[in-house]
């Protein structure tokens, strides 16, 4: 993933990836497309797209999202019981 980020930054190469790990998607993506049942549910920057409502509606996960203070783009997804 670091190589892809480097190539994108250095040579302005666009990469399209399919990721099922939300943390990787948040850390390495400038734009995210979230799909539900084969259709685009939401599109935008990670901070706009990844939210508690999206997690609940698309993935059936009740969670709160926190930005870690030590990391600019590190999110913590905490499952709500």
C-alpha cells in the first residue's frame, strides 16, 4: 500500500482499488465509493463518507467513529453494544 501511495504522490497515477478493510480505505484513499447491493450508496472523501449512519445502513454495524489525536487520518471504529 505504501508503494501505491508513493506512486500516486510522485507520478500522479490514479489507482482504483477494491478494499474491504475500512481502515485501509480511510488511510489510503482520497475518494471512497461505498456500494450496497451492487449500487453506489455514497461517494466522497473518507471523512464525509465513513460515518456511523453509513456503517449502520450498509454494513449493519452500530459503531461510533473517533479520530485518534496522534494521527491525522487514523480512525477508531468502536462497536456499540
